C-alpha cells in the first residue's frame, strides 16, 4: 500500500510552511512573514506512532502576483481563483486534508470560499466523504485565542484543532487525529499477489510507448508533448502465467523544471508508484544519453529500496558501430555507480526492438529480490571477507563482525552482529556488499546491511 498523502491547504500566511516543517521534523520549507513565500510544491516523509505518510505543502499562492506594492485583499477574485486551483489539486492528490486557518485573524471570506471548494470536491464512498478534512486553527498561542476557537465551528468542518505550529503546542493531538484517519484507510480488502512493475523516468523518454508495446494495445496516450501522462495508470495482465500490474507514471522532472499547475503535483503520483512497486523500470532516452535527472530518479528508486532494471529507449535513432553499445553501457554504469547491480537492456518502443526482453528481465529481478541465503553461507562469506581485508581502524579501534544472518527478503536484509556499529565506515560496508554479491548476485536488487552490537 502506498503511503497516504496529507495535504496542507489554506490561504497565505496562515502557517502552512511552519506546520510542514513541524510535522516533517525538518526545515524544508521557506518561512517568511510575507504571504505567498512558498512558491514550490513540497513533499516530505513524516511519521507518528509507527504510521508513515507524506506531508504535502500546497504553497505557491501569491496574492500580489502581477501587482506592485499593494497586496490584494484576501477576498479578491484574483486570490480566490488561484487558491481554488491549489485546493482542487490538493483534493485530487491527497488522502487527507488539513485545512489551516489563522486563529488571530478569525474567519475570513477567503476561508469560507475555500471550505466551499473543498466541500464540492469531496467524494462520497461507503457513507463517508473522501478525502476527510481536519480543521486546524493555527497561531493559537494565547489563552484568549484558544477560548474563541469555538467560533470556527461555523465553517462546518467539525471540531477545530487549536495549535501553534511555531511552538509545537497541540500538534501531538493533531497528529493523533491524522493517524486515526490513516488507520481507517487500512489495506486493500483483496490481496493483490501480482508483481507490480512501475515504469518511471523523466518526461518524453517513451514510457507510455513502452507500456503500449508491452501490453499490445493503446492503453496510454502517446504524445510528443512532455508530461502528457498525469496519473499513475495501472494495467493488469497475465504474462506467461505470471500476474503483473504495470504502473505507467507521469515523468519526474527536476524541482526547478516543474511547471505550475497540475503537472507539479503529478510527481507525487510517480513517487507513490515507486513506493508501491516491486520493480521499477527506469527508462532512459538514448538520444540524450543519461542525464542528471535520470540519476536523480535512480536515487529515488534506491532510497525506496526497490529493485530495478534500466531500459535505454529510442535505440533505433542512434548511429551505431561495433563499440557503440559498450560505450553507452560504460557511461551509464559510471553515472549510476551507486546502482551497479542493475541490469540494462537497449530497446526501441517504437519498432519493438528487444521489448520482448523487458518483462522477463523484470520478473527475474523480482525473483532475485525474494532469495534467502542460509546463515552458514553468509558467515563463510563474511569470514573470508574479513580475512582478506580487515576493517580499517577508526580512533585506534576496528570493526569486528562476529556473525551474520539474513533476517528478511524483499529486499534482502542482512543483520551483522558486531563489536560496535560506530566503527563501521560506509566504504567497508560497500566492500561487504560486493563480497555477498560475488557469492550470490541479487541481480537488480539492493542489499540492506544492518549492524547490531552483540551483547556480551
């Protein structure tokens, strides 16, 4: 199940970015007294009491846009139209809405307009409205403001939660309410046993064309205009007896290249597609070779501990000689050196060249992800590795690994019992990972090493 998205919605200067930073535990959003400071969509991980979710800051609303010196009033038509767009997008993307108002300012016409927007966009399912909306009264630092919070019942959104995002007052109770809603979402009632394969990459590399070729029909719209696909589209198929769910996604752009409007929120769906996938197919455009954005997306995949294959598309457009494919392979390997275990295939989604290799390779990678090695084999590899290359000393002390075992697969995770985890250097852990891969390659699959201090 993908992590739920909790969106922060409200007019400018009510404290959305401050609350964003409070919930995520990081200073990721720019905070300023000037309304409309946050001009980009922000998405970050958060957790509370063992529940994990995304927090989405729906900033970018600038009431002074196109004007000079004198800000527009919060009730102006220009402001309402802009906040309407962001509120509607949030309703489309989010699983839960935190509607934030300013306790010091009281209820404003803009607040009432936003409530109307949110109400109209809610969908009714199983007798409940979705997404749920929690009313948050921010800047309630003083006793006087907390005493008049009841006035916000007029908005018709139920009990308001009085908080101070700046000082953290009341945010614990708010988070309790957030996870109560998240817990109600639950897992899907029917267990999906299919292998989930997400097709990801920057815009216009041919993801939708590849999807259509793999399933043999025009399931996704194909266009030369970058960013055509805005939704994460699921397609179920049976491939040689194996149930598969293919997830086509919107292209992931660099944050600075994300266009205003709906497109910048489509990145959330791509991130969630990676999150719920077993295997990610990273599609690269052969005509541009590998770019910084390709490596950025590969980093997303690795951070999510997902298995992957690299598909180099538009290979039919490249002038080739005997050495071309080796040169391309070497360059991609160099740029993706942090994922050197990932297999590669060169295709043309347009002509169908080698597209028949993509799904078998993805399924092979998924099988590797589920492999479990016996403890005796793991300890033999660890012992040989230490004998050949002892861990370097740090402050006169060296890491010593006593024994190890594989505690889980999906992804393969190895628990190593050591004298002190603080003595480990990431280069030595990388060395150990390479030694394990020599014993068993785990093609296309990340390996997680967890160090634990052995008790005496």
